[in-house]
C-alpha cells in the first residue's frame, strides 16, 4: 500500500499496516518498546496537542483513525 503522510508531505510504500506503524515508531522522536506502546503514546500526543482521538485497540483501528482524521491517506 502507498501511504501519504500529510504533515510531512511524504509518500512511502508498506507491505502491511503493521509495517506502516513500525516505520512510524522508528521515526518518532519519542522512544517506545513496541508498536502498541508507540500507538498509545501517539494517541496521547494527538489528543493533547490536536484534540484528535485515536483508537488503539488494534493496528487496523489505529490506521483507520489515522485515515479518518486526515493524518495519512492510503492508496493501492
């Protein structure tokens, strides 16, 4: 899948949603133990600084909320 990160105006390809989140985790200024720890931290920052709520129950829910909130867009 091809992902466009709107805040960075960057596009990248990923094999899966998990690979996308792992990439985001590696490029995040905050350290995290794993992708679930990353999603929780990202969720808290988005809520605190931008009043955006993200669901972190599953990777799919998280990615869906990233799309629905205009943070990323996904094509083929």
